[in-house]
């Protein structure tokens, strides 16, 4: 029978908790915060208190290591560690921690790291209660938030703390965590084997979240162990090893045959570690494992289909491919960036509001995170897919860039050159410039392009949506500017 062990036993401490690093050296990811001499490294290595009692606000998505970093700092520096959650703690709890921290410092010279999770859930009054302890150095506050601290943390606390931004873990970071959890005695201790495709599936589903990766791995490990049949022992009446007379004594020359057979069965069962496959992962986490590798062809195929569906005004196909990206664990920020590009490249001035909607969706995703972020993403996609289309601005800038790259730049006309520095007027810079606001219609006949490019046309608006009005106005503007009023 497969030994369920601590890692596979129901009711055990969660794998994500057991595998929490005990030092900064074990932390996966966040290398930009853990370089030698960085504030976190200095804080963790300071046992004498020479670096002071600087507090830290850690801002980042769930599962990126905020709690882990706080605990590693406390352990590495030998400080007392106290953890509060803003969901359940109140002002009374905060004040009690502050009093105890002050007593520990004054009586025993022991400083306290207070880790406050989800500080954005604290009201202004509750955050105010933290100020005396932070200002007087009774505690080193390490506060974690998934929301923008500029909006969720009071200014006095922000000004007294270092703001550090955590990033989603890369696939390589998650791979290190998963492999360590499979082998480490604190984790699954090698009691399961992880199929390479299942490993990739767990990483993909985690979407940069270490906690989600380890939770999925643990659920899959339990499911794999339950799927392995119990090794059957020989039935009592089965005497294949006995002689023809029915004597149970081992035959001469084969001492301990039954004992050897039992050991072989036990060894075979022990060596048959359950294997976690993609099917087991899918069942364990109760979701379909889409064939989608963020570094492979399928990634680019789905993104391409998404872009072309929006451009082609098929709103249903657009939402389908958006859903595939979300369910495959695509970074929501990547999706938001693609939507912003789509708004300018394929809609442009045919619907000027499209870019604002796209940017607002990206801001919303950053502010509220996933899974709720799927809603503003969907809203933006529906807006873009149903909007009138124009790529005129996109084509226009590429035409202009092509001319510049071919050397068609020319000198800036003298009347447009900077005339604010001493000697500029002597060089004729700015001479003859016509100030458009002095004209009754706000537009004047004047050359703006270099002489070699006079008459060049880059932007050619379509007749789609709002760009029809732009086209009519542009025709008048060009006629006036180029001298044909």
C-alpha cells in the first residue's frame, strides 16, 4: 500500500505552509528585491539593529511571497514575529501588539516584526493606530496589500515606510517551487512522481501564484495516491511454495521462500510511487487543462485568433478567445496590454472612446485583480469588437517612420525652430512664425513639414464611425494650412 505520509494525509498542514522558506535564500522569485545590499536583505541580516527599524509595505498579487518575505526577515534577523490579518484584527489587537513589542524591546532588547496582511482592509482610524509603534520603532511593520497603496494606505504610514513592489512569479520560479515541494521532506518527500506534462499544467494553472501552484500540486498528489490500488497479499490457501505433501515447511534448499516473497511484494509496492498526470491534475483542481503553453505555438495561435476576432467585429469569438486565455492562466496584464494596442491599432479615431475604455480596463485589472478582473476585460473586448474600425492612425505613423528611416527627414523649417535661447533670433530662428491663436479661425496657412517632404500625406482617415467627421474636418484643415483657404 502506498504510504500516504504527512504530505498526502488529509488534515495535514497545507503544503504551501509547510514549504514556506525559512530564509531569504530559499525564496523563489522577486530577485529584484533580494540583491545584495537591498533593503530587505539588509533588514534580514541585521541582528544588531544597526539598520534601524525601517518598515516595509509589500505590494503585489496574491501568492507572490509577501508573508514568506516577512517571516524570512524575522527568522533571519532573530526578531520576534507577530502576524495579524486586517480581516479579523481591530484597533485593540494592534495596540496590544504595540504594548507587547515595546515591553520586549525595553526589557529584553528584542525587536518585533509585525506582519499585517491585507492592510488595505484597515480603515483610516485602524491604520492611525499603527503610527506610534512605527514612529517610535517599537515594531518593524511589514504590511502586505494587493491594492495600490497610494489609494489604500494613509499618507503618514506611506511616508514612513519603504514601498516595494512584488511581481508574479515566472514559470521558472514556479518550477523550482514545485520540484522542491515534490522532493523536500517538508513537502511530499518523494512519495509521488510528477509527470513533466502535469508539472507544466500546474505551472500554467498557477498563473504566477506560488500558493495556487502548491495547492494544486497537493490536491493532485492526494488524488494520485487514492488512485493507486492496495497491493494484494497472497491468499492463505495459496501454497505454491509448499511441497506436494502439503507440508508448509519450506522445501529443502529454499529456506525463507515465503519471507523473501513477502519482502519482494512490499518492495514492489513501495517503489510504485503514484504518478501525477495531467488527467489527475484536471480532476483535482476541477477544471479543464487547456492545451496552452505561454511559450509555445498555441499561445501565439490563441492570441492571434483573439486579435483577429476583435478586428473582424465577431464579438462572440472575441469573448471565446478571451475566456481561453483567462482559463489557461494567461497574465491578465498581458491581455490588457493587447486590448490597449487593439484600441489604437484597429479602432483608432473611428471610436475615440475605445482607447479610454481599454486603459480603464487595464487599470481595473491592476486595481481589483483576478478573477474579478475578467469583467472589465470582457467589457472592453465587447466595446472594441462592436466598435467601428479604422487602422488609419496606425498606418499613418508607420508611413512616417518609414520616411524617417529612409533619411527623408530634412531640416526643421527656420520659423518653427526654438527661439528661446540667446542668439536664436540672430540665426533667424522663429522668424515669420504665425501664431494660430491670433487668427479668427485658429488655423493659418503655414509650412510645417521640412521642405523635402512638403505635400506628404501620412494620415488618410476612413469613412467609418467618428472618422467620417474627422475626414471632413481634415480636408478643410489641409486646404487652409497648405495655402488654399
